[in-house]
C-alpha cells in the first residue's frame, strides 16, 4: 500500500507536467460520465426507485379495457369498482377515483382553481399513508347523503391556510358548497398521479363530483380509475386473473352496460412508466455508447502519451522495474484521471439533472422527481472503476515493450510506432462505427419529426387561447349551465381583438374526447357488438373558431337548445366507418348508456387529431353544448392578442357573471399540441445531442491520429516530396489512410445500425426503421466530417519542407 501511494504521488507529478493531456482526458471522461449519471438518474426514477408510498411494490393500477376496440384503455363505473372491491380477494384494499379541477374558496380569499381527486372508500388504505394532521375520510362521509368533508395537501395547508393547525375547525367552499377540512396529508403526498394534469392538492368523496353523484347508480357511466393494494402473499397475476373473472361475470349480468368490458391490473410504477420505459433505456444505451466513444478517445491519448514516454519506461525497466511495477504506476495514474473525471462528471450530472428536470415531459415527471440518488452514485462509482482499469491497462503493452537498447537504435517509423498506430486505427474505426449508430438513431427520429410536422391536424392551432373552468353543482344544472355558457360567449365575442370564441368539452389536444358507446337505429346490432366513438359537446361557432372544415350539412346554431330537435355533427371517419358510401345526413344515433334520445346527424366536419399529432383520427361526434350541458368546459378564443390579454378579459367576464368561479392556468392550442408530442421531442433532442457529441469526439480522434501519424512520418513525407511527389499526392496519401479507417468503421456501424434500428420502431411515425434516406445520408455526412478532420493534418503534411524533414533526426 505505501508503494501505491508513492505511485500516486509520482503519477500526480507526471500529470502536472502534461497539463494539456490531463485537461483533455479529464474533460472527455467528465462529459461521458456526467451524461451517463444524468440519464441513469432518469432511468432510476422511472424504473428502479420505488414510488414514495409504503410497500409501493404492492400498489396496483386498475383500468377498464374495451375488448370490442382491441382492448383499448377505458374507465370503470362506480358500481363496477364496488364489485371489484368486494369480490377480488387478492386486493387487501381497493378504491376508485376521478381527478378534476374544482374551485376552492376559503374565508377572505380569492377563489382558486385546484386539482382534486374524488375518491371512493379505502383510498387512503391503498396509499398506506397516514395524515400529518387530523384524519382521513370516514365510511359515513363516502355515502351519497353523508357529511361533506375533505382532506387537503401539506402544500395547500401552508399556502392557503398558513400552516394553521386550527384548519380542522374551518369550513371551506368547494364548487360553491361548504366542506369541513378533516385532515392534512404529509408533505410530498400527491397520490394519485395518473390522470392528473397538475399536482393533486385535495381529496374528497366521489359524491362531491356532481356528474358522478347524478349517475350514482348508473353502471353505464364509466369515469373512474382503480387503484389497489395487493394482499400479503398475492401476486399481480393473481389479482389480474381474479379481476378479469369478476368483469366477465358482470358482462354476463349487465350486457347493456358492460358488453365487451374487461379490466387490466398491473403494478402502479409499471403503469406510470410504461410509455417512457423503452425510450429511457434506449437513451441510456445511447449515452453509454457516447461514454465508450469518449473512452476510446482517452485510450488514444494514453497510447500517444505512452509512445512519448517510451524512454522513461525503458530506463525504469533497465533499472529493475518489473511488469507489475509498471502496471501499478499506470493504474495509479489512471485512477487519478478517472477519479478526477468522475468527480467532475458527478457535478455535471447533478447540474444537468436539475436543468433537465425543467425540460422533462409530463410522462416522466408524473412518476417521481428525477435526482441523483444512491443508485446513481453507485453507477457513477462503477463507471469510475471501469475507466480506471481502461486508463491503466490501455498503455500497458506499449510501456512493457519498451527497451533501452531498442530505443537507442530506433528512428521514427519503427515497428513499435506502427503497432501503436495500428491500435489507434482500430480505435478510430470503432469510434466511427459507434458514432454512426447514434447518428442513424437521431436521423430516424428527425425524419419522424418531419413527418409529424406534415400531418394535417384538421384545425388551425395558431392564435388560439384555451381557458378551462367548471360550473359547480348544484348551483348550475341543465338549463342554467347552458344559459351561463351562452352569456359568457356573448360577452367574450364582443371584446375588442377577439375574432371568435366558443366552448369545447373536453379541450382540444389535451388528452382527447370522451369515449362513449353508441347505437345506430338504422343499423341495429346485438349488445355483444356494441359500437363506440369519441364525443365532444361544443357551442355554436366552435368549428369556425378551431378552423375545422364543414364538409356537409350545417353547423350548430344558438337555436339548437334543449327544447329543439336533438342533433349531432360527425367527422368524416365516423361517416366512413359506420355509413360507408351512404348519405349520412338525416341518420339517427343514440349516444351513451341508458340514453334513448334519438339525435339526427345534421353535418359532417373534417377529421381532427384531437388526441395528438401522432394519433390517428377516430370516429367522433359532436353535440350542441346547449343540448348536453357539461359542468367543465374550455373557452376557445381565436385572437391575435397575447395569451395573457385574452386570459385577463375572459377572467374579467367570468368574475362579472359569477365571482366565485376561477380558471385554470391559460395555455395556447399550439402549446397543447407541442405537449402532445413532448415525449418524442424530448427523446429526439437528447439523442441528437448525443449523436452530435459522438461525431465531434470521433472527428477529434481522427484528427489526433492523423496529426500524430504525420508527425511520425515527417521524414518519409519529406523524402517523397524531394523525389518529386506533388503536395496533392501527399494529401491523397494521408487522407486515404483516414478514409480507409472510416470505411471500416462505417461498414461495422451500418451492420450495428441495421440491428439496433428495430428498437426505434415504436418511437417512429411515418418512417421505416430501415429508412433508406437516413441510411444513405448519415454515412455520407459522417464521411464528410471525417474527410474534413483528416484534410487539416494532410494539408499540413503537404507543406513539409524536404530539406528540413530529411535533416531531422
């Protein structure tokens, strides 16, 4: 051990004498290790770190499935959820919830729009978390006629109530109704996360939600998401099988409301991370390749330095230093470089994680916060250990082959130099191959983004502001809702700068429309073949405000009220699927469960990609908001005014009509559109950044090798010029060597790219994983970069003076 410390001191002095080499090596390692620490922190948050709940591995996500439509995700009804809670023995506890925005009003405070979870009994048992103050909801408070109570978050308690412990004695208004605060949850508790567009800060019984209360015993109203906690000894597979068996029995017992209905049970963490698992692992693999390229660059630097130190190694060998002593010395120097690079990389990774957290898409943030945790530290330590071995062993062969006699007889261009150059050539080819893999992946994602940008949305997103609010029951029901919406639109439309305005429920590009069953009296089918479509309730002028084309028939008008004939407008996909080749105008539809109202199709509009750019337009129908009032709506305003100005004028009109109402944070349709493809954009930007970095590192490797090769062959090149070779011949000779290495790397890289591009298939839109344009242009681009990197030292070589070169030793 004392000798190793002595080696460390000697190594530190040696590295101080080569500041340029030391700085370049540490920076390359810091960049590679830092990027890996950052991406591993994302993977740890998504896949490895348990959710912040007691025994989080036992917490389950339970969703409905529509077997008629290929098993797509659907919701549960309250009665179905209650049957699952009572009959599935693998659940220790089970609850269902719906997340929505509510207006909260406390004494002497402005109304505030907050995210609330309406939950059924046992919700807090599933979470396994006790309140920090007071209690959770009692069984009596979950009854339809039970006391009105709610639980608030720690953050809301501090912000709205000043952390006053007497908050349990206070009444607050939620959607205009008085509720007793009975508990405050611990700091950081924000369960559930799925289905929430913002952090949940309030929990109330299901009966607090007006629509659920109005459909309390309607098994056909599917709005809820289930969560469960596994019983001791039970498995997720057992719970899933039991739940599916219960739903099969309910399908047979209630064919009108539950035909083709099933259920899916899986780990909550798996559920939250399923859309990001594959991209996260892909990016971790990409950044690992980047670290490997950085390590190859470091290996080249180490080999070059070892060649320069051959005299030192030879002298040490002649003085009795054995192979082990040389290896220990190189490992000591390698450990100093690796530790320095690791510490710098850890700082870069920590800083990058904080910066990246702002850029992360909602699909990642909803799982849990991304930070450099213990697993990331262990991962970084493992990288440092691996890099230490690389830095120590890479130059070992060159060091141990050095002999004093050989050096005394050597000149430039010895076999030892050629051997080192061959190894460096192999390393450069490897860099090119790995860089090509990253570039091909980034190229495929960029091509996919181009295809997405060319998609016809079916509407015009520019200059559209979205403002969401809801009308609380029981103050607003039926006709009063419709009247309020109409008065608000009249006032907003009259404001200067407003081109048009309308109401849309639910919003556009914010998760899509409501999925409802439908019946077509003109084409009856048995219950087992239940049809489904997406549904939106919109006001008159909605299609014009959104820029949607009216293909046939008419738009809605203010005269389409509850007392007038019930009508709908459908999209082209609806017409093609259910009435192919027929005139759909005048056809009749019945929407929803238990609703026997016949609605006549009076118009057809173009398809709208309301679920996001990358989602295919589905059959969709629209009903007048006046005929189907909805408690929550989005005011859509087309105006060239700034979003803040539009929000201010709508808020002013909303407050004038009802001072107890509040809006969610405004947004624009363009921003919502960007959010719908945020995952793809995030993956593309990161992979492109890694690919560009890889190309830069590979180019530096090529440049370094060719510069070193030119220096080693300076005398040879001078003789060639003296014997009549033209400067262009020297340039061709040097560049040919580089391009041959590049060609080998490209060949290997193309094989790897063809194999690994299949991993990207699920992340692409409109582009094949074997896209010929990408596989042609990317190698050409990389070849051009390598040519430029080799041309610079080649040009320098062509300017060598023959006399100076031949007179050099």
